[in-house]
């Protein structure tokens, strides 16, 4: 039965895991975020109460 021969399938499994673990993370991590994070100051926002019309 050819399904039980692990020869070619094991090589495909190892190669695909190498692609997933080595190539893809390096390509993803090379991207730079378009907006740099700016720390927000400690000033409070002005909050006003709502005047409901009823």
C-alpha cells in the first residue's frame, strides 16, 4: 500500500514546517508599522453631562 510509505511524505512535511517556521516569520516581521505610536499625555479630557430634551 503506497499510503504507508513515509519516504516522500515525511520530506514534504519537514520542508513545509521549515517554510512555516523560517521563511514566513522573517517576511512578516520585516514589515514596518505605518504609524508610530505616540505616548498620550496625562491631561484629562473634558467631559460634559448630556442635556436630554425630555
